[in-house]
């Protein structure tokens, strides 16, 4: 009987230990996902892959893609962590960002994050330079625009912050083109232009949904300083440009119906949501547009990649 009791106690302790360990691993993983903005980085890597595939008009090469994913992932993740390090005080003033690792107290050593993020950026840039200097240039340019021009300079000072900041996303596409040796191909440049125009649609709709948040943190986002109707109008201008380029990309000689039909339908959906926002610039509709804009970009990129590689 005592043996059975001891066995039961041992089993309970073992189960508790495993559950605690798994909970700690899960919490750590969640912190890392938030700190390095890995969901955003994943989208940027898909954009980079899209630039590589479109530039090569097909499969760009396994080695080239691997180098692109590793170096691009390091530099983008490092820049994202550095962005959160620099904005940690303002993040604590916003409901949307209050649970991020810095303001929530999950990170107790900011200096370690600062050093780690800079090492990651440097590794992503210099690691790429060993194989492809053009890829290294665009990795460095993307990080410099996001951290230096957007985070440090424009975001706290100018209502056009995200317009220029959108160039960081374009650099992801151009890095993909560089990995394939075709960053200056017209189709690669067109996709980079699409990312540039898409970014204000994405972030201005988010800023409209969290207008009070950005005002409390003293970020001069465009929707904070103009009326909802005017902000929706500027979103519409960029939606129109994004949609035009999305359709133009279908003229790529190796692109087929798999890309064309869903891209047209998705663009119409994006336009309808933008029109609804203009009619009623409410936070709810703005957030719906923000969420769909993520899906929209993912659809375009993945279908372009699949269409060019397998069909």
C-alpha cells in the first residue's frame, strides 16, 4: 500500500514538473515571438521569397533561398527587437502594446536585448556579404530604414512616418531579388512598390482603430491629426495604388490564372473594405481592414510564388 502511495506521489510530482516545464517553455516562446515580432518577420520573409521567385521567374535556387531566409530573418528580427527596445516607454502608454515583453516586465535586462539585436543585425548583414554583397546591402538598408529613419526619426516627429517606413518592407522584396541576382528586374521593382503602397493601408487602418492609443503615446500618426474621413481618403489612395500594381503583376510572362483570379477578387475585397471605411471611419471597420490587409498581402505573395514555381 505504501509502495502504491509513493508511486502515486512520484507520478504526481513528475506530472507537475513536466507541466511546469512546458508552461515555462511556452511562456518563453511567446515572449520571443512578441519581442522579435516573428509574425511580421514571417510575412517579410514571404515577401523576400516572392521577390526572389519573381526576379528569377521561377525557382531561384535552394542555396540562395536558404541564405536569404537565414540572413534576412536575423536582420529583420534584430531590427524588430531594437524597435521595441527604443519604444519601450511609449509602449507602456498604449493599450495595444502594454503587454509586450518590455512594458509587461517579462524582460528585466534591456541591455541584453540591445546587444543581442545589434549582433543579429550585424550577423544578417555580414553573413550575407560573404555570399552576396547586394543581398547584404538590402538587408542593411531595410534595418537602417526601420530602426534609424522610421523608429528614431520619423515616427515620433512626422505624420508621414509610415509612408517612408514602408520602404523597409520594399527592401525585403529587393533582398529577395538580390538573392536571385535580379533585384532591378521590373517585376521585382513592381512588387517592392506594392509593399511600399500597401504599408500605409495596413498601418493607417490600425492607427484609426487605435487612434486614442497613438494620441496618448504622442505618436503623430496621420489619423491622429486629421479627421476620420480624411484619413480614410488617404487609405483609399494607397489601396488604389496597391490594387493596380497587384493586377499589373499578373502580366508577368510566367504568371497564370492561379494568381490572376484570386488577386482580382482579393483586391475587390480590399477596395470594398476601404470604401466601407470611407463611408463609416469607425474603429471597428478600420480594424477589419487592418486584419484583411495582412491576409491580402499573404494571398498575393503565396499565390505568386506557387504560380511561378509549380505551374
